[in-house]
C-alpha cells in the first residue's frame, strides 16, 4: 500500500507539508516560551518577596505512581503532602515564634523519558516570615529529615484513601532505598533578580 501511494504524492507536496508542520510546531514552542517568560516576570514583580528562594522537587517511587495515574485527584493530595512537609520542616528549623514560609507549587506528570512520573516543583522562601513582616533565613538543611516527613504523609494519605494496605506499607517501609526523593537547589536571587525555574510555570499555585 505504501509504495503506490508514495508514487502518486509529489515530493514537493510532502516537503511543503513537512515545512508547514515544522513551522506550526516552532510557533507553538515560541508561544509557550513567551508565556513562560511573561508569567515568570509577573511572579517576580507581583508574588515573590525580596528574600532568597530555593527550588525543591518532591518525587515518589515507581510502585506508587500507578495510583496517581488512574486517580488524578491524588495529584492534588501529592501537592498538599509536599507543601505540608516542607512547611513543617521550615517551621521546625527557623527558631522564631509562628514562622511561616511562602511558596509556589507546580505539579508535573512527565519525566525525561515522557513516562508518567508525578512529582512536585516548589519555589519556596529560603526561610520564614514572622512577627510584623520580618524574615529569617533558614540554617543549612538536612534533607533526609524532610524526605522522611514527606514519605510519612504520602503513606498516611494513600492508606486513608484506601489505595494501599497496612501490609503493603510494612513492605515499603522495610526497603533500604525508599524510592522517595527530595531535591533542593541552592539559594537564588532576591526580588527582581530571581528567575523562577521553568518547571514552576505556567501551572503554579501560590501558597
């Protein structure tokens, strides 16, 4: 079937079609890049305070990803677990009364290989606000503790939703390498000097 069809389609027509598709693809990429830049500028000007920020990434093990694939409402719970873990962690390390960090969260469901890889990108203040607009930078962070908090909240949420059993929880808890991972970037710019990571925009939720 392919040979006769190919003989009857002029080469210049195929070339024109490919050029048209390529141009449309390039236009979409340029439009998306423009939206990302514009949103990043808006975030810097209207949302972010003039304090240092950090980029965090929260990911879960492969064995749990299928629950999020077949129940997309769990992605909101993933975001909530990541935020509550990071909020509690930052409040614990900042020695002030009623400290509160600020953050922007983006949920992504793809990775480098385009497989279903649900994870959260979080741009958070590198410390907490307290009192009447005061800010205190956080000390050096111990990410193992944060990873443990996140793992506990995910397990608790999945059990409450009826997705996993206590037996499966015991099995996962016994793994030497849990499969949970928390990435933490270096502190970045202040105010207008800060450029949000591209993973954060345009699907972001300020908290």
